[in-house]
């Protein structure tokens, strides 16, 4: 589904109403609870909290939060890392603990109700919690609609029961949700405001100790332990094959600090030696510096697109999780750049197709086709413009209007 399926302005504006009338009717937000499920959710939550504190200076916040949200003053009753589990079979060993946390969190919030609950992504954890809190009289907002248009159509039933309002990051989503009676606002994609329209490749390379003449591949095998387990070895074997074809090539891996020891171990086994550089974090610097990226399917692929970089998307998971997921797919694409463009603008190598040889060949193909890269970059510039909005302010306005409307209706 192309982003252009609905104009960027649809859902982009804050709910209407005069500012004076809104101030008079406002019930205010003194306390908010939030749950962020992983690193990307922590980033969204931190951005949102900063804007919320500007709107409500005395705001108190708590829930499940990562380090960025905590830096914005959120009291983390549990750390966000506990929820960073993806897949079906992969979540089973953690399920009992997660259900216990969700029940305890729900009890705590219902006993001392906040003005609003904001679930940030993590639908498998948040939807049932939101449904319970909504039934208990707490306004609920869900930030980032599940990909119901790609492979989670049944999630709409749960979403409608769970959320009073949905904050959407893609412009076509509010109109589709409205067809199912779900209130939503398009707030733009926050990463589109962070990534510069024209990334400074030279500065990024200088920061990483790379020269302008280096051929550089960014290697992003995922942000979760399970992803590194399933993809890490494959990615590094692919890099080894790329190096055999191009001996002078350089590889840079931006590793989440918690996963760096696991990545270091795999790197030592790869035989890449001085051609491979592993850095802590700095994924945006690495993407700005590279010529092409070998990348795991997920939010990072959209970031790579916003950096206007060609990519090879790959993914491999537990066979049972794959069998379940592939039966739910509604579109032929998995990677966000392809979904948003409505066609295969970059290659996807999934499950059994994600072999080191196939990945190496696809990366090398990009390096040999500068005209293809130039055309892709122009499409990514258009995508960037379509996703760029004042996300934080639009989100806060939608939250305020939702709380006010529900406060007046009680």
C-alpha cells in the first residue's frame, strides 16, 4: 500500500475547535501512565513525554519505560527490556512472567487511576491491558497502529475494544480505521523529523574513522537477542562472501550495548578482522555513512529509507513463528519501504531464502548499479516528505482532546 493512497493531510491536523473553548473545557492531565515495549517504543515515549511536560509542567508519569523515557522523568515500575520479545514461539518462555506483570500493572492503575493511559506499540501486551483500563473508566490512547493492513487484520477487533483513540504514523491509516469505527489521528512518523533530508555522509564517515573513498556496508542484524541468534551468523557469513568479491570493502555494525558481547563473539568467528567495525549504538551515524545496508526487517528499514540508503532486507525466525506469520500476511511485502511504496523497491530475503550467498549477491548488486540507487533515493525523498509532521504536538493535542471528550461525557 503506497503512502500516496491517502493524501498526507488526511488526519494530519489536530482535532478542530477554538483554543479558547478548548482551554475552558479542558479537564487537564496531571497523571499519565505509559507502557513502551522495546527500544523504538522508548524513543517514541521520550519524544511524547517531552511534549507532554511542555503542555502540562506538573505532569507525573509512570509505567513500563526504557532509559530515554526515564530520562524524561517517567517512573519505571518495570524496565522496558522485559517486553522486548518478538515472535510466537520465542515469547513462550517469558509468557507467564509477562502476564503477571500485566495483571499487577492493571491492578495498580485501576486502584489509583491516571488521567490517561498511553500504550506505545507492543500490541500483544498493551491491548488487553488497555481494554481492562478502558472498561475501568481510564481514557486509553494507543500510539502506533498495528499493521492491520499488512498482516494483522484481526487486531482491529482488539484495537477497537482497547483504545479510545489511536495515534497513527502513516497517513493512510486513519481513514482505514474510521471504516471500523476507530477514532484516529495521523501524527506523522517521528523518525522523519529526526533524520535530515540530506544526511551528511562525509561527517558520518569522519566520526567513524572511514574515508570518503571507502566502500561501506552497514550491517544491522536486529535489536533483539533472538534476532541476533537467528540472523547474526548468516549476516556475517554474507559479509565474508562480499569481502571475497571486494577485498577493500568495510563493514560497520551498530550494536545495542546489551547485545554487543553476543555480536562480538559472532564477529570474531567471521574472519572479517580489520574489515569489520562494531560500534555501540550510533545506528543513525552508521546509516548515514554507508553505501548500502544489509538489514533485518523492522523499524530500522524505514530509518534506512529516510537516510536514502539502498538496502537488502533479510529475516529468519523460529520455524513455527514463521509458519504462523506467513499465513497472516495480507501483502506480498514485509519491509516497510516496500509496503509504503507499494512495490519491491528493495529486495527481501525471508526465512529459507535468507542465505549468506543470496544476501551477498543482493548487496553486491546494489554496489554495481549507481543509476538504480539514484532512482531509489528520489523515491525515498518523496517518502520522507510524506511522513514529516510535527509529531509530538499533534500527538499531545489528540491526547488532550481525547481526555477532555471522555471527561465531559462522564
